[in-house]
C-alpha cells in the first residue's frame, strides 16, 4: 500500500526513510516504527523480519555511490543505545540485528536500494555484502 503522500517539500533524508520503509515492506518486513525516537536517540526504522527485531539505519545520497560509509562508529553507538531502550521498554528478549539501508537517487530521479543485513554490532562496522534487491 503506498504512502498517502509524496511531498517534494520533505527533506530528502526523511523522504528516503519513508520510501525505504515501503521497500522493506515489499521484502516482507513488518515496520513497527518509522522513526523511533526517545531520550537515548533515534532509529530510522524498527521492523520485524520473521521474528527478528531489526533496527535499520537509512543513509540516502543523491551523488555519493556509498552512503553506507556514512554510518560511522559514533552513529552505530547511538543506534545501539536507542535499540537497548526500545528493547527494554517493550520487554524484547528475542533475536535482533542492525541493518543499513543505502538509498541512492539515480540521474533519472528513481531511488535504488542496497540492504546490508546484520551490518554492525556494538558499534563495530564491518564491510557487509549487500543482499540482492
């Protein structure tokens, strides 16, 4: 189901988060929050992927071919901290992971997605391989 709006007045990053959530839904994720915010930080998308709680950091760029590189160790730490708060508030004790969704705007204006599953843990970025989109 498409979002009820596609506003050119939205900042590109927020627009990419909304479209990224749509993309994940098409891949079978159940989006729980977009975004999740509390005093500990922000998570762009929180979703359920077949019983695994997934915290997704969305990085969008118009020209940079590797937006995933912008998920620095500092950003990872903030996402991990916010995920602890989310899990504690909801009593989540099941499996969870951290994904990165890279969103690229092509010359034609179309968005292209690269999903990096289980991209980092406890702030240590690994060089993941993107899944087939």
